C-alpha cells in the first residue's frame, strides 16, 4: 500500500516553501531552524498573526 503524503506549499517572506510546522513556539522554531540548517535546508520563518493580546507569538517554519 503506497504512502499518501500531502505537501503544503506556501509563501514565507516572498519565498515559496514547503511547510514543516505551523503554530510553533519561538523555542520550537529556533530548534527546527538549527536542525534543518544542519541538514542543508534553507529555512524560512514567519510570525503568525496574533489572535489575542495575551497569547504568545507563534511561528510558521518552512523550507525551500
């Protein structure tokens, strides 16, 4: 039985990227950036719009 994978592609900072994770905390985004950069991926990170003032910032992480 073949695997059915779905790649989500969006623009981050004007660059077309495959989304690795959405809704990541700042610490998680930094960890993913270090890991993906170590593995020779070009990483793009964008802050997601806040839904409320008391909610911490969340980030979208993608690779080109």
